C-alpha cells in the first residue's frame, strides 16, 4: 500500500510525503456496556488506513481518496467544509485540532485502506485517528496527548458526521498495541493492557453481509431500559448494580427491562473473567464467556438475528472455542476464537451451510491484534 500511495502522491503532487497509519478494531467482549458505565475490551487489528501527507505552503487541504478515486479540496475555516461525506472526516479532524488551540496548516494527502467496510471494524475511526496522529506529529510536536487524539476523532463524528458515538473505536485505533487487548473503563476512562497472543488459535470474523432494516430505534430503546432499571435500583448506571439488587426488585421491574439489565450486569462480570483468564493464558474460559455473551445478546438483550444465531450454532457444532455476535447487532459479524487445527474445517462448513440456507457465503476476515496509530518511517 505504501508503494501505491507514493506513486499516486508523486504523480499528483510532485513532492515526497511522510506516511501515517491507524488501525480498525475488534471488541473481544463487552458489548452494549459503554453507555452503562461498564468495561469494553477492544484491540487494534492488522487492517488499517494509511495516508501519505506533505505540507503544501497554502491554507488549503488537497485530498485524494485512492479507494474511491475522488478528489476534494477545502480550507480550514468552519464555513469551508467539503460536500463529500468521506472528506468531512478529515476536515472535522482538522477543525477539532484547531478548536483545541493547536495548529493545522495546508497539506496534500493521498490515502487508502484495507479495513473492510460494513463489517463493524470502525474504518471511520481508523481514518480519524490516522489524521489526528498526523496533525499532531507534523504541526504540533506531538504535544496533544493520546486521549485527546481519541476525543478529536469522537468529536469529529459528533460535530461533522452526525454520529453520536462513544469513545471505544477511536480509543482502540489510537492506543492499540501489538499482541495486547485493552480493558477500557468507560466511566473513568482508565485502561489497562492485557496479553493476547493465543498460540495455536486464530481470530476470524464471519461477516453475514446482512443488515436488517429496523422499524424503531432499538439502540435508544435498550438504553432507555437500562436507565429505567438503574433509576429503580438507585444507582447511577448498571455498572453499580448486582444480580442480587436486580432480583430483589424483580416484581417491580417489567419482564423486558429485567432481561436487558440481566444481560448488562452479567456482561460486566464476563469482561472481568476474560481479563483474569488472559493473564493465565486460559483461552478456553475466554471462549466460554464469548458464547455466554452471544446467548445474552440473543435471548436477553435481543439484538441478534437469525443469521448471526445460525453462524454461532455452526461454530458450536464445529467445536470452535468461542463465538459471539460483535457490535450493535441486527446483522454484521460474528467474532470467533478457533483452534488452528479446526480452522479450515470451520470456515468450509460455515461457508457451505450459510450459503445453502441464505443464498450467499459469509465473508471471512482473519484478524491479528496489532499496533494502533503510528508514523510509518
């Protein structure tokens, strides 16, 4: 990719660029916990956005997307936002850096990526983190701390792209570390690295290529359920609730709200169990908790769908160590922790059975836990 970008950059701009990259991410466990003040457990992966960048001595940013084969040019003032949605991510990062009192000057850039789109791997966060890291390195002597770089990406989503996201995706893209997952406390923003180098296992995503059209706003409804239960239990968020507290009020809590809270409280403990298991190198326990999370997301939180449940069933039948839906739900991927000697059989069976039932194969995406935002010298 570096050679391709260098050729395109030289041809278009005629100067020598510096290269930056930032990764997409997976979340091993800890789903729908962020807005409940809980823990998430992401890691950066070996799929990334890379940009070739050089200052151009003007007050304009000139951008070429190698993947879309589209060009955009814009200034750095608030009223100079580009029309193209993809370019607004880069404009937003520049504006958020400037709004924090730091410097951005005109630059030329060509960028490309290999983060699969529509698979829930956060290609947008990778793009934001790549350019936030670059603006910090090129114009600000790396004075912006890493958490602020993640917040710059999050603010870009909120203020320029219309997505009211949490911090996890940008956090993972900025802080990612090879062979490590990160436990992020979504309330305090404290984080800790945990070793993830599973010898004899592989991580693979199966993208169902399904996204169900939803007639209501299930995300907002789930969040409202959690907030209602937290209020009834007298806690700020379900992070501070226990199953004993929930069961003591079961008669006062509606069945649907009870199930939603039961999942979230259980997921808090599952994340902590996985942390302990990884420190022991116990990947069998990690896998058991992944299956438990899938069951909870499917039966109690009710954000799975038939296709993802089917992929999870196939994983169980094939003896896969761990499998669960990854992401918000209603389509997308399962994430699977598979022993290497079972990998070929599992992928073949999943392709064959899923195709026979739904008329298309799932997309197989192998991932390796890798470094996050970086300069590529």
